[in-house]
C-alpha cells in the first residue's frame, strides 16, 4: 500500500516500481503527486490499458489535457482499451479536436494487429522538387506544429504517393541548392496497410530501420510505424507464444488484471483436450497388462521412458516455433528439419540410453534390485529411450510445421501435444522392445 500524499511523496522511479500492485485510487493519488514536468513522460510510458484506467477515473475537467497529449496511434490504442465500457470511447473522442478525431477514427478502422492499426498518420513529408534549404525549413515548421517523430523525411508527390526517402543526416549533409529528388533514396522498403504486425517486426529486425512507411493500394503514404511501436509488438507476440506453448489460450491483459474465472476459461480448454489425450496412455498400458504382471519391474521405468521422449520433443518443438517466428525457416525446409532432428534424436537418445543402461547395471551390482536379467532389462530401457527420444524430436519438430501448413498458430499447445503424443508412443515402443528382448527370460 502506498503512503498518504500528506505523509510521503514518490519519485518517478518509485512510482513505476510500485505501480503494478497499487489500486486505482492509489495510482491516481501517486500520479497527482508528480510534478508537471515529469507527469507527462510518466503518462506516455504507461501502457494503453493503464492510460485508459487513469483517464476513465479522472474528472472530465482533467481528461482533455491528458487525452490531447497522445499522438493519434496511441489515442487509437487508448480508445480500443476503453471500448469495453459502454460510452467511454465516445467520451474520449469527444475530447479531441475535429482533425485529431478524424485521424483516430481512420486508425480504428484497421485491425489492431495490422500495420494500419499501428501507424502514426503524422510524419515528416517534403516535395521532391524542393531545394534542401526549403525542405529543412518545411520540416522545422512541421516539427513545431504536429509531427511527433522525425527519423526520416518522406518525399511525396501532389497525390501523396511515395517517391523516395532521406534521413535527416543526408538532408543536413547535402548542398543547400540541391533538390530533394537528387539526394533521396528511391528504392524504399514499405509495408501495406494490412501487413501483419509480426511481418512488420521482422522487417525492422532485418533492416534496422527506425521507421517504416505504410502505403495503401494506390501507393499513397498513410503513415509510419516506428521502432518503439514494434518493441511493444515484439513483447506482445513473445508473450502470446510463450503462453500458447504452455498449453493455454493467450491472455489479453496482465496476469493480475485477468479475473479468476477468466483465467480458468483460458486454461481449462487445452487442459481438457490434453487430459483426454493422456487417457490414451492408460489404454496403451492396459494392452501390456500381462507383461506388467509377469515382470512388475518393467513398470518402474515407464516414467523415465516417456519423460525422456516428452522432454526431447518439447525442446524440438520450442526450437522450431521460435525459428518460424523469427523467419529463420520456411515450410519448404521441412525435409532439412526432419533429417537434422532425426540425427539429433539418435545421438541424444544414444547418450541418454547409455546413461540409463549404466545406472541399471551399477545399481544391480550395488543392491541386486533388478534380478539376474538386469543387463537385458537395461538394454531394453536403453533401446527404448533411443527410439522414444528419436520419435519425440521428430514429432516435436514436425508438429509446428504441420500447424503452420494448415493455417494455425505453431505455438498453439505444440509442446503439450508433443508430450501427450510421445507418452502414448513411448509406452508402445518400450513394451514392444521389452517383449522382444526379454522373451524367455523375464517374459
């Protein structure tokens, strides 16, 4: 709990640190303690959800100041964040001037995870026929009036079609009497309005840009996506992937902001599916009930076998999911992936199987726990581990590619699915190998 404003005050760093655990009343109290000189930056650093929470709890007389501080793309995020509460979105839009309201409404028409939904319609623009001095003067005027971020200057014709781009460094290094068209780069990397945010983030990673222009179908420039927007996107995408890999639906809010029953709903679906899948393991084991009755010692190693396969499969699945997300591989690389993972599985399985065999032999010498056929039992375990780990790595690497091929998110419960699949196959492989090797001895 935060101290009363009469008894203590918080620095920006302290308020940032305790912000996640404060109630809305305490957040408002702490926010109002901040000096005006730092309150603006603190507000801009908050997520859209946190900004929306503050705005909706401020008196109407204070809202306009903070709403008008935000650029159009952040305003659109804010409106989307408050849209779940009836009337709040309209109340926010009512605080804006006509020009800003039009800009925000245009952005709201795009999908939230498309380039059009991420872009800022305010960007630095010049004409190709301008001299360098004219362009610099025009950029200064734009910076004073409305342009929030000036990384590059974009050269547009009279129909707002993109002709080229130049950095501020190029602009200031050029001779004053040269034309913008003489200096600008004509080959520009762009994205369309409907480009998915994950593709946009990959372009930033590949090229190291600070901003990317967004064009419509007629090559007219509509705005820019900046690198700070993409940092948020990358974090959001990574969070979603991690949650899906864990076998649940992605959360749409921070952990403590998701209601108890909402959290259960996100988690129960995949758990039920995987639980039903695990029932197949019991079915598989029942098929070998006779072997287990004749040699109960076999059941001791079932957890070892299936966990080895599940762990190796989860490793492979995670590696492939991340490689797909980073664009390091494509679907047509499936054969290369399969060959690589089969070889990896054989080597990993050999090492783990050898350790398992050594453990059984040593423990038999120490305690005599496994009987006179301990070496054969160890060989059965070692060969089973080899087979299960190889199958696990192959299944773990192929499942994300199969999901991607059919239009699903590769991160969707790949690792839990692999674990379930390998559990069933591991039981079958283990008891099949044991039946072949131990027939006439333990079986």
